[in-house]
């Protein structure tokens, strides 16, 4: 469902954003800026579009808001603040995903109270991962606005999926404010999961799916037959080839250990190994840019991995001591992963090659089978385990990937 928008209002709103950008640039440089009409405004998120439309799609609705610290507009204003002041809109309840409303907690999260609105914040990463009937009391519309990262086992899409399930049962409308896929809408990698409905594998998609959260919502609704009255507020100016740093939007860490676009790019490869007995850099200044363990010889591993000629990435031996998470306060041998060409980088070839070389070099010291805790494809992992020499893995899942690309085409909102 996509409602028509008032174009006059849009032009006025966009002009004001452009003028603001020009003034900020002029103040920062001390120079006269170009005409606002000549400046690239970058991407307007779904929230920016909603603001430009004066919240008309939510008029007369009682809102339950699923969001966190990433739910801000171009001017840095919180969606909670904006909805509390929006005309003819009543904010009834707040819901937070993993890491909490402020995105700062790396453990189970309890309910709390929002100091800004005074509303109770129901945690969807504590006693429950889905809104209960009591939480939804008085809500006729759920609004979702959270920045995703583009990898299947990141939990924010599951939070949306579970909320949509509960909304569909109760006739509650769901409005998704779309945001960019940081690692592009064109890069699609890896096998599909062999089971779904999981918190880290909600729907049958590749590990790197190349979809926005709004596109995923449409796929969930149709393919899981959720029967949700769904509206996606589309972005403006976003193209599928864009990396996040092409959007001109500020980077806000979506979770405590997702601190850069480089880490988001490496995350599918390195995060896939996190269920194993490895440090993936949590408790260091570059999570997901390194791996290590007390039993690991980083020099040996770096030599083996560099000899494979994996595209877009290099490895250097590295010692580090995490201050938290796996191997806290223990000296770890390992490798630092250097992203040299993000467009050429294949996270699945890289992640599975790392796993295979760890098994070949260190045997039972590495818990290889636990890779499947996040890969969710036993057949593929068994074939990887059986190989001892450098291998190109893409043919193992290419047919399934082609089928997925055909499936997803009907849900894409952008070119």
C-alpha cells in the first residue's frame, strides 16, 4: 500500500533541507556556497519523507513505535520526539529491539521508561521477542523505523517479522519507514538458510540479501501469508548501487559493535564465525575486522589465507587482548582483515575459506561445526568441511541464489 503524497509539500520540504545543507556547508567553510538547487541533497529516508508529508499517513492513528537510536531524521531529531508532537497522531507505546532503545546494551534488555515521552518501553529482546496482546492494547498502527545492516543473522528484521505476525492476527496496520541497505541493494551472496522462523534466520533469504527493510517487509507479508495491512514509506534518492557513504546520511552505530561501514561489509564473513570458539574482535577497537584465539597462530593463518587470492581482502598477523566477550583479558593470536576492494569482496567465499583453513591448520581446536549456528545450511557446510584445497564455493548455492533473485524481484522498490 503506497498512498499518494502532496508534491507541493514535498518540494517545499526538500528546498528547506537543501537550504539548510547549504547554510551548514557555508558556515563550516567560511565561503559562499553554491545555489541550494545545485546541491545534491543525498537520500531522504522514509522518516524524512514522512516529515515532509506532515505525518499524513499516520493521521488519526494510535501508534505503537518500534525503534531505537537510529530512528532519527536528517536534522538529528528522534522519531519519538517527532511523533509526540505530530498533528492528529497519538503515540501509545514504545518497543525496542536487541541492544535497547539507545543501542548501547549487549545483553538481554528489560522494559524501561522513555524520559522524553514518559511512555513505557517494551523490550523485544528480553522476556519476549514479540509484542504481546497486553503490549498492543490500544494500538491500531505499528510503526517500524530501525537501521538494518543487510545480513540475515542481524536480528532487527526478525523483530519486524515477529511484530508483523502479531499485527496480522489483530488487524493492526504496520507502517515501515524505509532506510538504506548499507552494503548496497545489488550485492547478494551465499546460501539460503535451510530453516527459518529463527531470530537470526527469520525468512528464507541468502546470508547477504541486498534488500531494504521495507522490501523485506513486503516479502515477509506475501511469502509468510501474514495478512498485514502494510504500508512502506519509501526513501527518495536511494539507488540500489549505493553504499551507505554514498547517501550523505550520517553513520550511527546500529549496535554497539557495528562501528563503521567497513565493519558492516566484513560482518557477514566474520560474524558467521562468531558462534565458534573465536574472538571476532568484540572488546577491541575494531570488532569484525579481526579474529583470534589463544590457540591460534596468526602468522600461519595469514600466510594460508593470503595464498588463496580472495578478492578484495588481505590478512595480516596480529596479537590482541579483548577486554570483553570471547577470551576476555586473554592474549589472542589472530589476523587483522584488511578490506581492499569492497565491490570485489565476496563475504561468503571469505568467511567459509577462513573456517576451512582454521580446521585444516588447527584441527579440533577450532569448533568448525558451530559455523552452522549462523550459516543455517548443513549441506553447504558439510561440503566445505570435506574440502582440503582452495575451492570456489559459489556453485554450491548458485541455483538457489538464482531462484531467490527471481523471487525477490516483485518486492523491490528501487532501481
